């Protein structure tokens, strides 16, 4: 088998030792040495051709460009471009797989042109920071093993398609399957009925192999997915300022199947960002408008859960700051997909395809391959700053907030006042949207919340306990026509809220 050629590039005098370490490592490692053939400057033989021409020829011959970027930009030619940047540009032009490793220096310690080169690479490809030789070797090893798996040089099988030897069909919640089939039929015209056996439904979705459950089936429909996957949780936190620091006003660790994780995480965010309530000029029902579109939040959360690396011990993290929302997931972009690609229509390469397909069929993913561009457009239409995607040890999505600049309607995210000061934002919002007796489902839909348990625990029950909302049929809680209405206290609170909002 012809070996995969790896061109190791850097400013010659800055990373001479690290280049040699990587060369020796790739040559001597029992596994990597079978597949990879590295090249470094130091091994260039005498030639009549210029060094620059020879290096670019080596870039042309290589399969992988591996760049080490640090503090120095290096020698500049007549066009004031360094050989390292020329090599990188040429590799990109030839669509080579590019792996960039960046030293952990602060920006102020880098030369301006080197910083600009790093910033360019950050927008185009996968990059990773390193602190020392050991860290660098570990990162390179992980990247090259991923390359071998992705290009089918070695076959370990996708995580979601792997059989889970510890599970059986008693670990599947049949009610979840029935609920999903109803959603999939409604959203995408799923062909099987709710009366179809779970095994046949799973076979249709490729969720079983030889009548044995895959990891995906448990993540989607398991009674207790975390019994098998401790890391399949979403950690959500809110911070007062723009940094991760105490006190933390809200923190939750959500568990359950992937649909529950999405719903709970989205509802957590919606409960803690600003929102405006519209008027009844055009609609009989009052609408609520969140500072970040729900579709953007949902897409970011779904992407984090579907595309994460489930073999990692890390978890999906959601952090709400004063100025932004950050969503981290322990995963990486495929090597043939760059950060720049996410900002335009692109092919879809889901890491966990067996998770992605059922979520698409249930309407949690609108169209494969267009999610990020839809997010970008929705943020622009809303007047928000540009989304940011960053690939480091984790994949990070940053969505900037509207920062209390909602112009129409009443801002309900940060209400104050002696009468209403002790109310939670969730209770304030339910007060503002209930205009007449409404069903539980109607209120939940106006607030754009999906998780029923969250709605009861954080919105409806506290409002009832505080005698702000009351049942239309209090003596028959399960009345088929049960609705909820504001009490006299609730009506008074609504007047006060409107007065405070109007300043």
C-alpha cells in the first residue's frame, strides 16, 4: 500500500525541534508508521531548484498539510509573504486535507502577520491549540486516526451504528416510539403506522443489527439512556456577566433521550433570555418574540447533540452570558468541511447519521446541510451580530444577544418593580400571554416551549401556587375542556407589568 504523505510545515527556526519530534513519531509509531510518510525541511536533499519551488512541489505531492503556527511569521519574499503562508495557501488551493496546530501564546505575543495567518486559518479549517511536545503528539495522533477512520483505511464502525451488548428491547420505551411515529408521520409522511412492531420500525430506521440494539436506538428511545451513556447529558448555566464566574443564577444538568435533551435545553435558554409580547392588532392571540429566534437556538442545540463525539467523556454545554449564548460540544468537523463552508450551502456529513435521520423525520432538523445557513439568515433578519463557529478541542457556536434592544412590544426578560420584583421571568411571561381562558397546550405554543414537564414546573404550577392563574374547572382538574385564566391578582399584576415596561 502506498503511504499517505504528510507535509509538516512551520517557520523553520521556531519549531525545528517539534518538527523533528513529529517526524520521528510518525516514522516509529507502530500504527501510524504503517500508513504515513512524513516530510520536513531538514530532510530536503541538495537540488538545483530553489527551496521555495521544492517545498511547493512537496505540498503538491502530499495528501495532508500539517502546519505549526506560533509567534513568528518568518522570512518574507518580494511579495512580503512567508514560505509558510505560501505553502498553506497552495495546500488550500489544491484542496489538501489541512491540519493546523497553534501554539498557546496570547495574541499580543505573536507577530501581526502571524496572527493574521492564524485568523485566516481559523475561518477556513480545523485547528487545535497545543502547549508542549506531548500535547502536540497527542493531538496529531487523534487527528491522523480520525483521518484513517474517515477515509476507511481502518474500520471501527460509527458509534451510533455499533451494537450495544448490554441492552435489550426491555430498555426501549415503546411509548416514545409511538409518539415519534406520530410526529414523523405528521412532519415527513413516515410510511409505517403506530401499530407496527418496534422491531420493524427499528429495522426500517437501521437501528438494529441481527435483532440487537444499536447505540443510536438507546439514545433515541431508551428508557434510561444515561445508564448506558453517562456523558449523554447537557449542562446548562447562566452567568450575570460576560465571563464564566460565580455566582451562577441558574444551572441544570439535563438527562433523557436526545429529543428530551433538545427540548429541555431550548426551554432553559428561552426562559432566561429577553422576550417581547406583541399586541392583538393582527392576531387574536398575543405572540411572544424572543431576542434570539427559537429556530436558531433549536438548530444549534440539535447540531451539538447530533454531531457530538459520544466516545468522548465530555458533554454538551450551554452557557448564557449577558452578551451572548455559547453552545459547546465534544466533536469536530469532518476534514473535508471547513468553518467557511458552514456559512454557505454545503453537503451534510453527520457524524451520527442514525441519530440525525430520526430527528430529521420528527421535524427537529429542517433540511440536512442547510441548518447553519438558515441560522445565519435568521440572525441577520433579526438584526443580530454574525454567528461565530470555532473548532478547537470542542466545537463552539456563539450567538450574540439582542442586549435588551427590542423596539416593539414589552420587554419581559428583565422586569422590575415593587409589586412584581419577586416573580420569576417565567411567571411574568405567562401573565403577559394569557389574555383569555386558554388550554395548557395553547399557552405552551405561544411561549414556543416543547417540554411539558419544564412548562408545568417553571411556568404554570408557580403561577397557580401564587394564585395568579386558576383553573376554569377547579373541581375537575382533568376536565377534557380544562383551561387556565388569570385571577384578579393576575390581572392586577399584568397592569403593573405593562406599566413598568412602558416606563
